[in-house]
C-alpha cells in the first residue's frame, strides 16, 4: 500500500515529519508546502532585534540531529534557522518542499476517502487542487501576528515584532513599545541605546527570571563532538532541570493535584513527588530578582512587579531586560491606553505622549489555530467554526474524531511553558508514524480516533488542567475567549512521552 502524504509547514514540525516518514516508514511520496521562501517557520520569519530562544540550545534541537557547535547556551534566531536549514539539506528534503505555496483549504472527500488540498503558488497566483491520502500539519501557533485594532489609527512607522521592518530607523526617535511578553523582553534591551526616548506600555508586566547565558568555548564544542556521552549528558541535565520547573505551575498542594483527573496518574507525578514542596520557589526567585534589580528605584519597582501568579503568563528569562528598563531614557507606563492618535498615545490618566515609531510586541493569534486555512471535515463541517463554537477537541492534540487521516503536530493543548517544544514534536510524530504504519499493515484507507476515546481523553485532561496556574484569570494567549486553557498541556514532557510511546490500536477505527 502506497500513501500520498501532504505536510503543511516547513518549520521544526514539518521538517521532522519529512525526515521520519522516510527514515522509519520508507515513505518518499510526500510534499511539504510552505508559504515562505525557505525552511524555518517562525525562526525564519521572526527577525526582530534580540530574537532568541529561551530554552537551552542543546535541548531545543532534534534528538536525532545533535549539534555540538551551538555558539551560545541560548541560541539567537539566525543560528537556529541555520540549524533547521542544515538538517533539511542533510536529509535532502528540499526536493520535497514547495516554497511560496500556501495551503488555503483542505476538504475531506468521503466519496474517495481522501483529502482535497487547495494550494496557491504565490509567484504565479495560480491555484491548484491536489489529492492526498494523509495530511500532517506542522502549523505553529506563533504564525499570524495579532495587531489590536486601536493601534491601526497610528499613521507613523508601525512595526509588529513578527514582521520587523529594518528600513525604519530608530535613532533619535521617540519609540513606544506595546506589550510585555517574550518579544518585548528581547527587543527593549537591544534598542534602548539607539533611541532618544523609549516608552514602554505594559498593563501586565512579565515574570522575568535570570538565565545562565554564556558563549560556548571552542574546547567545550570539541568535547561535545568528541567525548562519548558528554553531549547527551548535558542535554539530559537541561531536560531534567526544566522538568523540575513543572510543579511550580500547580496551585496548592500535591494532594489537590492528586484529587482530580485521571485515576491512573501520569508517571511524572510520582517521579517528581519530592519536589512539590518547592511549588512557590519560582515565584520567590522571581520576586527576589525583581527586588534586587530595582532596590534603589521603588517607584519603578512597583511598575514592573507582576500582578498575577507566576506561570499564568509565559515566564521570560533575561539578564538584560530589567537593566534596560532602568535606563535614563526609558519610561514605563502601567496605565491603560484609552486612545491612539495618528502620532500619539493617551492613557486613562489623560497623559498624551507624542510618538515617532510604534512597536507592537502584541503576540500572535494563537487561539485561531489553523486559520486562515479552511478545513472541511466529515459532513462538510468547518473545523475552525466547530472549535470556535464548542472549543477545540483533539486526542492528545494529535488527531480528532471528525477528521479522518488528519494528524497534527503541536495541536490544541500540547504547548508547554517550561521546556522544549521539539521534544513534544518528536513524541507526537512517533505516535503518528505508528498509526500510519498500522494503516499500511492493515491496508486501510481510513483511520480515525474513536469519538468516545477522544471525549474521555479531553475530560481527563481538562480535569487535570483545573489546578494549573494558567487559568487563574490573567489575560494570556493560553486561554480562549471563554477563559478555557486551549494552548497548553497540563502534563510534563515525561508524561507526554509516556502517553505517546505506544499505540493502542483499539483507540482507532481502521477501515
């Protein structure tokens, strides 16, 4: 049996899928579609000053493609993009990738049990409909920039962090930065000395923790490449150090966590039992770091102190951010913005400030998942409309009962806030390949997770989500408009690995 497979996206997810389809299943009849001009996904597109990963380089990489030559403990954007590019070239993936091709629509055709995929070639604007047996999506959440409507009134140079415009000069300008997430934390230290005045608007300051950033010396790179087991040991050290952060996202006691959700608890809860007494350690560390940095400036200290629990929004490690906010040409504004004019911003206290350049570090439309891609599933239903109405449902974030032969990498409720998403990608991909292998061995044309299995998983997962800090009321991209956490998983990476390592064929219908 030969399957024709469509992969959407040429970032970390799509590249891994292409490699492993060939390596594990000997499948070469696949096409990777990407609307950009090269591989890399978010690491190709995001090029703002200071753009970098907040996960250690030796963990934020494929386990099957180690890189002993990372130049920093936490790598910058350009180096991560070059790594993805080198892996794709090594595995000869470029011949399978169609760049400048945007997938606009995917429809399940029940008369032929295949997917009809509509793709637009950006170079010619030609549209084509192609037929595939299986679709694997590698569409990341950090893809479509979120630009609040009120800021469109500003007529001066306006830059979103995800679409950085290098032609806009910041020197001798009064620049406003909107936002306090990871992008803002990285941008501000890298532009503070260029601008005449920097005004930072943030309603909900980020929890910022110090990070152990250092440049990798040549002798260490040599050792990682030459000493058996050393690189693996260092990668494991990063992994377990990050795993031990996970308990800090659980509110209250260990007993509270054990009192809800699955009858059979994830293995990680037993493995990490001794560490739950440190549930408030992260907050104390963040508070200590904050107080130490602003000990001589109590007014600024109160402006940058977070007003929500540690972990409710994404924690951002940085050694440069707080010193940048204390720079003499920086003003931090905590008041609510009430009006955006053509060249000014006014806050609720009536203070109007003239602005030359507006930088929007306002994040992405994470809650829209695959949009603007239109997905028609069983019965012609629009998957995005269905999810908007009832909330996203997916079995382990990998597949959904209404979409046969459709697999997702980093789907709903699979994000993590403490470690490397690439580990999750590899776990999910391992599971997807097991399903596809079973399809081939059974000579099945259609595979779909059983609805009651999906519903049972969702019920257990949402019960396990209840004690997590992400739903405590702060506004973040983790939750949808109903206040339901849909972007993150309540589980650690060890639990993710455990859930996905072995396929239970009885969870699926094979036809």
